[in-house]
C-alpha cells in the first residue's frame, strides 16, 4: 500500500460491502494508509473527507442533478461541507444525500436508493503496525436499464471523486 495516494483494493474481509461488491453491477474500493491511528471511528474519517472536499465535486453534483432531473432520478444536492454535529447519528438518519444503514467504530455504511439504482458506500477503518488503513467501497445495483446506463456514464467521475476525497486525508 502506497501512502499519500489512494489505491484500488478489495473491501476489507468481513465488511458489509464485501459480499455486495462481489455481486454488484458496479463495485470499487479504494484504500489509503495513513501513518498513525488518526481516526477514532469511520464516521470521523467520513466527516474529515467531506470537510476537506474540493469545490469542483459539489459543482459536478449540481451538473449531475440538473441532467438527471429529466430522467426522474433523485437529486443529491451535493455534500454538506459544513461541520454539522454528527453526534447521535444512527441507522435511518440522513447524512448528506445518503441514508445511514449502520454506524460502527470500524465501519460506516450509507445508501442512496433511487427507482433506477441503489448505491451503497462503506467507509471502513483497519489498523496495524504500518498505520491506519482507510477504505471507501462502493457498490451499485441498477434497477432499470436507465440505471445501468447511468452507472456507465458516471463511473469515471465517481472514481475521481472517491480518489480525491480519500486523498485529502493523506
């Protein structure tokens, strides 16, 4: 694992998205190794990613929402970059444009359900003598042909967004 640059990887064994990534239409996972145990839980790592997010990502989300509205897809309205209090976040809560599926110290699982697709995202933490491993795994299950086309269209943008957000933690 190279420090300072997210690398493609497999989801952590035992993570919620491990099985889903094997069967999803589209799945990816990126990891970053940071030199110290910097984050106490996955929610803290997610909060740090969104607080350091470059402005081009939310501008890209505005374009995405504008184009997708014509096809009846759920608008995202981008990420909330403010430092809102996340204490008490639990399954069923909203976080940005996702519904929280589960919150544990080692894993945060989020989901966006649309009539055309379901997107699941997990932020997972692992550790060892070399430092703390932060993974972001994404799995998409299309519900319609339009959903499949959407996934193909946004795939390169998605990869750049995840790598950029995760890379800001280096």
